[in-house]
């Protein structure tokens, strides 16, 4: 896997997240999302952390996409999700962009899902999901 490709994805995700957070939407989830992004950036500041994030998102993406598709109908969506992952790889909490019914629905369907075990105990993994063409 090309680290430059993943770095480009990470930079694009961070820019999108910064834009979303700059809209000043109400709710405690926004603070939780900002905190989750910082935690994710700390984890992924190492090559090992970046590889774990890629491995985790690859493992949970099919479940996540299936959950999103079952929640959308024909709606467009664009939101962020932060997965709190236990030391055994189980998703224990999901924070998501406020005021996004599709995100809330998908998060509810993903409770208890799991991925690979983190390298160094519990962690937070951040993902961006959008139906918009790239």
C-alpha cells in the first residue's frame, strides 16, 4: 500500500472535517468529534498507526456501507464518524456529525461491530462517508 496515497486521503479528510466543524452546528457530538479527530491524528502520526487505521477501516467499511445503504433510501449523505475501538477491536462508541439522520441510523446499526485489534490498546479511528462523487 502506498503511504503517499493514504496521506493524501488523510489530508483531504482533515480538510473536509475542518470545513464541517467550522459550520458551528449545535450539539455535544461536535466536541466529541473534534476530540476524536485529535485522538486519531495522534494514533496515525506513526507509520504503524496509519497502517492500523487503514486495516481497521478496510475491515469495517463493508459493514458501514451496508448500514449506510440501509438507512439512506435515495438520500444524499456527507458525514464523519469516529469509532472508539476497545483493545480487542470491538467498536464501543460511535460519534458522528450532528444533525445527520443517516449517520445516526448507521451508527445504531454498527453497535458491537468489530475490526482488528489495535496495536496499543483502545483507540479512536476517524472516517468520512459521502455519496458525493469525488
